[in-house]
């Protein structure tokens, strides 16, 4: 079933996974808005995929409102929203402080909630919508050195299920995609800053049934499917794309 052309907003669209998601949605003939804290990088990805680049900080109300208005004013109402912006560092829980916790929760949990609050009215008007939130296997089964991030992503999964319930009658689906360890700039930064993280991540790779860490190219097709017309009867689901690391 071919999917109709939609306006697709991708937060974190200039990141490792976000960029690949933008490429894939553009290849599926959507009008892609690449939204990222790094505005120059967003413009570069937009240039590559023939989309619109906007600076957007998911932690800032005005920034989200302005970016959504710019995207809908230029490309039309937003039918697809992929929340891929995220941030973390590996730390033992007792080494975290309130500022760290607030940042992790602001970017990974409150951020997607804020973006959804701005895009869902478009989808209600369209009587069609797709929300895909990039959570994490950390939010399903926990992850050593990622207590706060696991809490944020677990909250994001629960939030997504509730949005799925509330907006089903409007033709809107909402699903979570949970990557396992995936080769992106975020992973590089985590490994560079903490040698203990590199050891934990190597152990995760060894226990992954498919025997390797993920690539952005593993994640994007799952997101693309959940954004399609063909996925219209799939909602409230949590899809791990992690080489079999988690199976329940
Ligand atoms: N890489 C992994 O192993 C892994 C595993 C599980 C889940 N994830 C999740 O996947 C998603 C994509 O991560 P990635 O690995 O591609 O990381 P990345 O660092 O390559 O990309 C994240 C992007 O988010 C942007 N961003 C950060 N804070 C932002 C903010 N406040 N507002 C808007 N944009 C912001 C960054 O500028 C960056 O471009 C994230 O939600 C992350 O938590 C990553």
C-alpha cells in the first residue's frame, strides 16, 4: 500500500539516527522537516534530503512553538512526528546530581511530550497522524549506568501508550521504537567520556544474539513502517530494534 505524501517533523534530525530517519522518510516521498538543537547541522541534512531545516530545542516552549509554526506554515500541517532528539551520559546513579537528572528528563521525556502537544492538533485536524517516539531498550529492561535515562525512556514508553489510547479515535497512531546500542555520535561521546561505559557496551554487544551493535540503517526502516499508511492498525506498541538483545 503506497503511503500518501505527508509533512514529517523529525526532532534530533541531524543526529546519527535522526539523519537516517530523515533520509528514509524523504525516500518514502514525505516532505521532511529536519529539526535539531544544532540548526546548522539541521540545514545540512535538509539540504541533503530536499527538506526544510529548522533549529528546535525540545526543552524550550517558545522554540518548539516557533519551529512547528515554521514547518506547518511552509510545508502544511504535520502528519508525522518522529521524536528522535535525545541525550545521555553513563554515570553510576549516586554520581548523578539534580542538574544532570533535570537535563536527562527535559530532553528525553518532557521534550517529546512538549512536541506532541504542538503537533497533535494538526493530526486531529487531518484525522490522520503518526507519532513515533525513539525510546530505548534501557526504558524496557534497565541499563547499568543509565538509571535516570532508563527512567526517562520508560516514561516515554508509557506516555506513548497513553497517547495511542487517547488519539486512536482521531486516526492517530503512536508507537515507540527502542534501539539497542547503536553506532552514533551519542555512543561515541559516551564511550569517550567514560572507560567504564566502553566495557559495559562491549558486554552488551557480546550478549546480543545477532552479534553486533546496531546501525542507524537498522532503525530507520522500522520507523518508516510505523509512519506508513500500512501501519494504520499498529498502535501503542513498543518495538525493540536491538539484534535480539531483549525479546519480551
Ligand atoms: N545510540 C544509541 O545507542 C541509542 C540507543 C537507544 C536509544 N537511543 C536514542 O536514539 C535517539 C537518537 O540518538 P542518537 O544515538 O542518534 O544520538 P545523536 O547524539 O547522534 O543524535 C541526537 C540528536 O539530538 C539533538 N538534540 C539533543 N538535545 C536536543 C534538544 N534539546 N532539542 C533538539 N535536539 C536535540 C542533537 O543535537 C543530536 O543531533 C535518542 O533519543 C537516543 O536517546 C540511542
